[in-house]
């Protein structure tokens, strides 16, 4: 492992990490607001397709935008990318609490389940965000040794996710829903790690 002060292929500057987290949080807030507004005017199959597309787009951004900014090449770089994901989630939480909730952009059913508090599930969102960024950075750090770009890596994960989503829907193991698209993406990202290692050794 190397320290931040040592020259590496990673962009581990504080400005890159903090700035990336702030940008990711703002983009997330815009995406969540768009999700709520768009799904408020469409119904049925169109609503499901739009929701699933927005979820996949958001997953791509959260998994690979930190990688795009940090360009991890080792363990330290992967960790910095995961930190960008965490800071993005924290930034979104602030925007959500200060702007989206007071404006009533959408309802928070989970708060009612938690007795009016969101802090029984919000930390899980933070951990999930860091996990997505961590996995995306991990895959890139492996395949980048062969010169593969971040966009190409994201495209590969998306391809696997679409196949998994199709399998889940065709076999009726899961219903057509945006949450199932999120599940397919997460599984695809997890599977991409060992697959990337396997391909890298060839």
C-alpha cells in the first residue's frame, strides 16, 4: 500500500474527494427530485420503465462517478473512491433534510415506520452508497491495467445488470419494479469483481 503523499495513479487530492462528494450529492438530489416528479405524471408500465431507467442511471453515476474522478489504481485509490460515495450520500442527506422534505417533493413512508425518525435506515443508505462506489472502483482498478476506460467498465456492468434484470422478470422471480432494477445492478456489480479478476489474469 502507498500513502496519499506518495506518487500514484490515483487522484487523491482533498479537493477531488470532497468536491466529488459534493457534486455527487447534488446530482443525487436532482435525480431523486426528477424521479418523484416524473413518476407523478405517468402510471402503469410507463411508470415502471421510467423508474427502472432512472434507478439504473443513478446506480451508474453513484458506482462510477467516484471512479471517474479518483481513477483508482491501488487499494488506497479504491478507498478514496468509496469515501467520495460516502460524502455524496451525506451531502444528499443534508440537501434532502433542508430542501426536499420541507418542499414535500415526496413522502417518507419509512419515517412513519421508524416513529417519525429516519435515522434507523439513513445510515444504511450511507453504507450502501460507499459500497457501490467501492465496488465500482475495485472493478476499475483491476481492468484499468489493460487500458479499459471508466465508461467501458460501466457499460460492462450495465450489460450484466440488464441480463440479470431480464432473467428476474422472465422467470418471475421478482416483479417489474424499480427496486428490482436496483437489485440487478447491485448483483451485477458484485459479480463484476471476480469476473474482472478472471479476465485480467488471461
